[in-house]
C-alpha cells in the first residue's frame, strides 16, 4: 500500500513540473492539428476516389446487347431412345 501512495505522490510532483501551454498557443495548435487533419483526409479521399473509379473502369466489361424484338428459336433436342437390356446370370 505504501508503494501505491508513494507512486501518486511522485505523479503529483511531476505534474507540478509540467510546463502547460498558454491559452492562445493551445488554440493555435488545435487549429493547426484540425486543419492538417482535414487536408490529409481530403487528399486521401481524393486518391481513394480516383483509384476506386479507375479500378471499376478497368474491371467492367461491356455488356452485349440482346435483341428482344425477335423470339428465340427453339433448339432441337437429340432423340434419345432407351432400350432395356436383360443380363442373364450363368
């Protein structure tokens, strides 16, 4: 238990040594981070759109047009005749 209390005392002492930024500096750095995040997301989104569109263009084949004005012709089926065979055992 003494180690835990000692740890938190050291944490409090270290927090007093931290140099915190002023309000103006904090706002400026926040604006910079948000601006860079938006710019990077737009660039990555643009690349994603370009690659997706190009891969979809490459991957699609033209669909053949089917003439629906005429009826399809019937394909004749071959005549199949079944003849029973009897196998006699010797």
